[in-house]
């Protein structure tokens, strides 16, 4: 997993305002956090210990304050300039609070900059100045308590979950007030800049946000979700952020979805009268449900007289290689094949009917949540045409009416789901001809994700 964990313990905002290095060196701020500052200046390399004359004009402080700092690093710039990073030293409590006020007010104004409605602008700025700032304070306090060893692990998990869920609920309430996709995209981007210094200490959350494979929810991340084990070191704040993600409603629903799909496949294999059964998974990823299914020795014994052909289709070549390797030692009656194809292409070219071939069960776990309506319906129609008589098409979807499970991926990881409900999927299926299938709706164990199951007549 290629991702770099955020080492900061405070949000840093890029902002420009005048700065003086005592007694008379002019400088310009590049960015600032409550623990340090980056600035450009002219002149020779500075001493390690310096004094900064700062005027945080948008805070309560309206005059230059003399702030001690220590230069941590510097680099040369063109025109005999320097860029320096300095850490604040021995700030008194009052000025530390003023810097924090300045930083959160700056983020708040950045988030609300494009909003025209004055009352709504105030609501957005209040969210950052109060709710997000309080979240930051809770995290800071929790980290100090962890370092002092004052809480049991279960108490830390409970506290982190409580104040994180409270923030996400407030964030969703704000989104409903804003009700504008462009404005919300900007607000969420600023939100992630502020809270990233904490939540991205989780290697799992950071990986989900960074999308190292170029798309959300890649096979490596879902392997982590299925294994349900933190990646960060024990007793670190990153460990507890990992735990939060893995214990979130979204992650639990994803695991329950995989288990329910495995049960559907097992029922088909055990009860079908077909001598050859063909299975197709669209956007197969790590093929976890198939791997677990075929690790069941009792099942393998029961279906030993049947021929099973599993086809995994995915646009990620490494996902296919992973699945192929993990399914390498199956009994001779079970065959696998893997197709490296873009799902957006398969319904556009008639060659894919022959390339993929007729199937007895086709299923999609999660992919459709990223597909626009027109694409979704075309894919549904294409896959239905691939079914043999009495074949089954299974499409899973997070219920749009159950909003909370998707909030952490949306706000922390920038995963943008296309929201649909049960009736939306039923309506899309009607285009296939209601006389051509029987329809069943099921839910996985948490109730968050429903299964649209179409059986071809």
C-alpha cells in the first residue's frame, strides 16, 4: 500500500499576510498552523531561534505580537530569497487561542467564499468555527489522554466514535441546507484540509482518500475491509481511526454484503439441477466471496459432480492477477477465467456477448453506485441479455434513505455515491419487460444494502 500518513497534529492553511522577523526583516507568510509557520524572506540564513512580529488582522488581536519561534528547516529561492519553516515556542495560552481562532476563521471563510446567501454563509462559517473546531479540540485532548495512558482501549474507541459521528451528522445537516453540489464540493474539500491532520493518521482512511489505484474502493482496500484488522500500530491514534473506519456502518455493510452474496451463490450451486453452472462477477475486485465459497470442503464435496465456471471481469489488471493467484488450486471441476475489460465498454460492442457468453448467475457488488442513470440502465439491459433461462441477475445498492453509513466515505474520503433507493432500481428493471423476470428484494444483515434479484423467465 503506497500512502503517506499525515504527521501533523494541527490543520495548516495556505494564506498570505505580512510578517516581520524582529527587528526589521520583512517576510511573507506561506501557510500557518497553531504549532508553526512557513514564510518567505530575503537575506542570509537565519539563526535557529528567532522572534516573529505577527498581526493576525482577522482575529481579536489587532496589533503586532512578538512570538518566539525556532527555525526547523530552510531552502533557497530565486532572487536571494529564503523559505523557512519555524515552530512556535512557548506561546502563552491567550495567543495560542488567537492563532487557533485565526486559522479556523480562515478555513471558514474559504469554505463559504462562493456562497451568496448571507444566512447560509453564516451557517457554513459557524460549522467550521464551532463544530469542526470542537472536533479538533476533542481529538487533541484524546491524543493527550492516550499518551498519558488514562483510557482503556474500548473507552478510546467509544469516545472517538461518539464525537466523530456527531460531527458527521452536523455535516450532513449542513449539506441539506446548502443543497448545491458545487458549493458542497468546495465545503467538503476544505473540511478534509482541516480534519486531515487527524483522520489521515489512519492508513486505511488515507488509502481510501488517496485512491492509489485511481478509483475509490479498490481491491486492496476491500481486502483490508474484509480482513477487518487495523494497519496502524497498536495504541496510536491512527490505530483507533483505523478501528473507526472498520467498525463503521459502511464497512460492516460491505462485509455483510459479501457474506450474503456468498450464501446466494452457495444456494444456487447446491440446489441447481444444471450439470454446468456459469457464474459472472462484474468488477470482481479480489473475488473474496468466491474464494471463501470454494474454501468450504463440504460444499466442494457436494458439487463435485457439477462443472462450475467462474468468470471475473475487472478493469484493474492487478485485481485480476490477485484473484487468479488466490483461486489457483481449485478442484478440476471448477474452472476460472478473468477478463481485463472496462465495464463501460461491454454494453457498447456486440462482441462482448460472445466473449463473455451466457451465464446462470451475474452479480455486481457496489459498482453501480458510481454509474450515472443512463449507463446503469444500459448495463442492466446488457447483463440481462446474457442470462440463460432461469438465470439470476443480482445487483446490490446502498439504500439512499439510510444516509449515515455513507457519510464517512463521502466526507473523509471523497467518495461520491449516486444515491438510489429500492424503487429506483425496480423502475430501472421495468425497462427489461416485467413479463421477462421475477423480482425479489433482499437486504444484508445490517439492513443498509439491498439486493435486487431478477430471475429470468
